[in-house]
C-alpha cells in the first residue's frame, strides 16, 4: 500500500498529459478509483491523499468497507458491477452513483428504494457497445427508449452512459468503440428532456488514452492505483 501515493500521482499525470494532447481540461475528467478486492485500509490511504470517488463491483464486499469507513463523510461511492434485482435496495441506499443500469425494471426498483432523505441516485446506462452476447448492457438500438423511461423516474438522476468495450490493443480500434458511445450520448442530448446528460464513464488502465481522446468524463482505474488485488479483511 505504500506505493498508492506514487501510483495516484502517476495516474493523474497520465490523465493530464492525454488531456493536453486532446485539447481538453483535465479538470473535467473524474478519476474513479476501482477498489474492488482491496482492503478498507487502502481506500483510507487513497482518501487521505485526496481521492474521493471509489468504485465497487460486489455489494457485500462494498458494504463491509463502507461500514469500516463510515467516518469518511464526503467519500463518494460508485457501484460499477452487474445489477441484480434482489440487491437493489441496499445499492439504492448505500451508493451515490450506479454505472450499470441496463434494464427499466431494475431502474424502477432503484428509484422506488432510494431514500427520500438523500439526493436522487446518479445513474449511467450501461451500453453493450460492441453487441457482445457475453456482456451486460442495453443494445444501442434500445438505448433511446430506455433513456426516455429512466429520465422520468423520480428518485434517479440520469447522468449519461457507460461501456466496457471489447478488449483491443490498437489505439484506433479502441477509439472507435468510445467514439461510438460518445455519438450515442450526443444523439440522446438532442431530446429536450435528455439535454442535460453530461457523463461518459469509459476507459480503464489499458484503454485510458483512447477514452480521454474520445471525451470520457469518468475513467475507472484500479490496479494502476492500488496494485494487485488484496484481501478485503
């Protein structure tokens, strides 16, 4: 864990350098530290270094870490894993963002279970941008209908789109998938009720450059910050 400070600085420098090449303001790109498989102590260390946004994939693991870090009152928790209908209550109660909404029924459950005492839940729709049968996400053709439905739910704040493209090593191929997602966001924003969408959650360690070049506003980075996954005890 002693390398977290160096790793965070390295990732921030990388984001800055890519943003400069893209002619973008690095300040508009949110670093989401993916902390799945990492102990609460590692999250606390990153928090003390100024990191505030953390992403978790597994509900029970996340709940245990949230309890251990309950004193960090301004920490922002993002759920980025697959959503199961029977877990929507705890997710709606305990998280600030959800990146993986891909069905209206799940969105309805999240809205119904979001407490009235807190702000509406920020959500991104996960898009199966490469139409891969093995991956979660709404297909592109069904995206406008889902967005129109979700935007009307009272306890959700639809912010934008998320994707996990097919693994590619070629920069141009990586950019193609992210450009496709950015185009979908642009198309949705032509609708009056969807004009306020502002988020593209895309890009991880291996395709960070392509994602930022194509307009990512949230990048999800784990191992490059924390190192290999550890015990969550």
